């Protein structure tokens, strides 16, 4: 079984790639940094220790790139990655590489991505990169999940050196429980009998909660305008004894969300970004959630509004 690269965040994946490159090229590999053109590159200048072989190593300037995705079972052949459209990952990178070539700032190029690299796709991408950047085919290398898995098997210490600690993981949450909740609510919320109002939540004011969590007033008002009306139906549905199984799934999802948010909160300057990150990640990971985008956003807002996720005065005390 391969390593779950999709459960890393971009910075963790970059650290992993740097350590892979240091095994291949040497300790002189410089960590990822933003270039003058806005791209993020790892850099090595010299003779590689063992890449592509000890007999014929790459020399001079090697630029390494890390293209991470949270998608499961992604491929180099995916159109959003290697398609001809200007918006594809490859199409956006090619002008940058060509500029480095023109300025004599790159002589070799290695691209790591947690995507599967098929035998048909591999030569096609190499040929395109060579044609459009003027690098020779022998100076271009694509490292997919197969290559990275082999490296981690051969050099298991790479994970430790990349400082990837499962306990201090990124703000990634399981989509399974929430997807089940969304399915249950989508099917039953309209049929949920309004026999009684949803229980009143004894909680801090919305403005105070936003202040504590760093949610901007504009974003908070926008969320309230869009999704507050949905919270009443969600509350009634979860309060209905007939939906106890869905409530338990909701509570499990809330617990995981809150633990991850608390652990990763320092990485986000505002809760606006936490909200955007969560919904974008969930849409990419789960087909159910991507089909029910409005309800998924409403569900995350409900968790926040209901004080199930995010900081509260009591939590800070």
C-alpha cells in the first residue's frame, strides 16, 4: 500500500520532496522558496550524488518542483494537470521554466507530484516539456507516486527528516461522516416534522464568537445572510429522535473537525480561511459533498453558529 500523500498539506509535501531530492542530489538542495516570478522551486547547483545514476549524474543547476493534490487516485494525465488549456498546471509552469532556460538559471528539471504516471502519459509530457522549454529530454524527470513510494521504501528515514508528524497533521478531516450526515439531511430535512422548535442554543453572541475566532465582519455577515435560514431545518432534523444515527455521525464529524481546527489554528490568520479551506478540501475529496455544495457549506456554518467548532470564551478561559 502506498503512502497517503493526499493527507499531507502542501508544505509537508514540499518538505518530503526536498528530502527525496537531498538523497538523490546531496545536502546542498535548497528548500522551496518563492522565486522572482512567483513560483516555488527547490534548487541544487552542482553534481548530483546519484541521479539519474552515479555513472552519469546531472550537473549544474537543477530545479525541483512539488505539485501536490488532495485528490485521491489523481493522474499526470488529468486535464487540469497536463492538458493543453492555459489553466492546466503544466501550461502555467512551462513559461516559467522557459524563462529560466533563457536566463541560464536551469539545466535540469525534476517534477514531483502525488499522481500516478502512466507509461503512455510519461513520454508525452516529457516531449511537450522538452519542446516548449528547450530542455533536452534527458534533463527532464517526472516523479509520480510510484517513484516516491519506491524512495520511501528504500529510504524510510525520509519521513522523519521531513518532520511529518501524524499527531501534528494538517487541517485535513475525514469526509465520510459528514457525507453520511449530508445525505441524511438532504433526504429527510424537508420531511422532518416541525412538531416543535429546535432547542435554543445557549451560546456566545455571533459577533463575540467572530471576534474570538478572527472571522472578518464582512465574511461573517455574508455567511449569516446565505445560510442562517438553513440552520433551523438542520436543528429540527438532528433533534428528531428518529434521526439519532445521523446525530451520532454529526457528533463524530464535529469532534474530528474541532480537534483538527484547534491543532492547526495557528496556521490560519482568520477563520475565513479555515472555512474556505474546509469546504474546498471536502468538495475535492467526496463526490457526495461536491453534489450538495450549498448544504455542505450550510452544515459547516451550522457547526460554527451552533458553537460546535471554533473557539468560545469558555474554551479560552
